[in-house]
C-alpha cells in the first residue's frame, strides 16, 4: 500500500534586508502550519537543549524567543523546558541546570517566558506514560512535559556518539526522560556503586523503593542486585557521582528506546517540530566543547512529523560538502558515505527512525518544500 509523504518545510540561511533569520523562522513555521494547532489558553512545552556551558553550538535564545512570541500571538502559554542529565555535568539538577541555561543566555527577559526543568530538582519528578511498546511498557517522562497540552520541539541537528545524530527524536525522547528514564534508555542493566566516590551519606538508601541498598562494612553503599529493579532513583539522588549508570546499551536498542520515549511524549497531544541544521558539530551539545562543524550551515526545517524531519535533515547534511579541518577532512572519508556513520562507526541512526515508523510516529518518506 502506498503511504502518503510527510511534508517537511525548509528554509536556508540566506537573508536580505527586511527578511532576517528570525523573520525566516517565523515564515517557515507559519508555512508549515503551526497556526493550525489550537493554542488558545493551552500550556505549551517548548522542548530545547540549553547547551552545556563551554559548548557554543546550541540553538541561540533569539530563535527560542521568536517561537515563544509566535505561540503567545496564537494565544498559547509557552514555557521552555528540558530534563536533567544522567551524568554529572552542569545540568544534572534543576538549580545547576537553570544556572547553565542562564549562562547560555536563556532567561525570562531574553526568551519572553519562564523556564521549567521538566523533571524537577533532582530529576525524580516524572510520570509513567503507558505505551506498551517493544522495550518499554511505560516511559518515565518529566512531569512538566506530561502536564503540558502541546509540545513544540526545537532541536539542534548535529552528530551524536551514541545515536549517530541528534535531532527531533533524540530531543523529544532522551531529552524528556527523567533521570530514571534516561537510565532505561542508556542501559540494559542496574547501576553500580563507584565505592571511591561514595561518602556513605545514605541518600540513595532512603530513596530506594526496593530496599536494595545498604552500607557495607566500609560504610560504602552496596546494591543487592536480587532486589534492584533498575529504576535509576539512586543515580538521580546521589550527589557524589557514586551511584553510576553502566553505559552498556547497544546502539540499535538505545535508538529504538529513544523512539519509544519520543512516542510517549507526543502520543496524546498536538506537537510540532523545528530543527536547526547549523553548527553541525560531530558530537552532542552535552559535551562542554564543540568541534569544527562537519558541513556549512544549511538551514532550518519544520514539520508535524518528527521522523520525516530527522530523515530530511540527515539527507541535507549528507548532500552538503564537508568543511576543511573538520573530523571528516581525512583520506578515509569518501563523499558517498553517510557522514554520521563514518564519524561514529558503532552507531545506527536509521534503527531509531525505522522503529519510530513501525510504532506510528511518522514516515521517512517526505516531500521537501522550500520556503524562500
Ligand atoms: S547517595 Fe551516593 S554517596 Fe550517598 S551513600 Fe548513596 S552512593 Fe554513597
Ligand atoms: S536502581 Fe532503583 S531499585 Fe536499583 S538500587 Fe537504585 S534506587 Fe534501588
């Protein structure tokens, strides 16, 4: 049976007097039909990555401010949001996360709305959304995202060391998962205790619902793996980086789980997705640095279909010339290759898109509509 193509709207970064990049963004999302969503008096979660301080490839707050103003004009009540990270960086709890966002220029004055960290102070504020999929019966999604009426995804399109590339699916799925949810996507097993880091503070013991943790004879936490269900709460609670994730999920499984989490985020509510194909760094914005982009800045794309959007962005990057001095500027890279697989050879980005298609999130079959 022939399936219908999803529409992906695209505009490049060429500007002229009276039509700057923010004007182009507005024109793009309106051509793509964002105004067809009924925003009137609805809470609108704009899911974005505020960037790890030190990394300068994240989406500029100016773009977020434009989307905020469009949503307000359409009667919605927008807020910017992201969930805490699993690893110990500058965004692993709401206080540090808001500080990091502020350092990178995101605050109420610059973006025109409040910022809410979706899974709360320590990443433990989440709801379990029932999805009954291949890996996840439920997905642990940050409460503020669950409570919103509409989801707008703003993703920076770039390479990623685990998923090949990071785009709409990753922004929605991994990005909306609570710390326990992120553990589920990243890992096939229970956490471990790095004894050297453990202070014996008992915080994990108090918060383990399974009673799986106790202090050993050296006053260090110890997990009883017979009782542990791998919920990730101890990783979220530990402030000393002692309760740690075991990064052992296969690339395919991780991508498929991320697609399932993304499905959980958008399954019961209107959503719209925008990707910025600029500063296409080889790695994720979670690193505190960004390498030379692999291709010149390409443009912005928008769609109601996150699968089609991700596929269109991959294709645009793969068609673009490489930048001299980037990681692709070597004798081993040949122009016909998929750039993301060349950079991260153990990844398999297509698995996430295929799985997303199989669970009804969208299609890789798209029509690219150019917005001048
Ligand atoms: S919360 Fe962390 S530091 Fe405290 S006892 Fe547990 S593992 Fe050790
Ligand atoms: S992962 Fe959950 S069940 Fe396992 S030890 Fe940590 S808090 Fe307890």
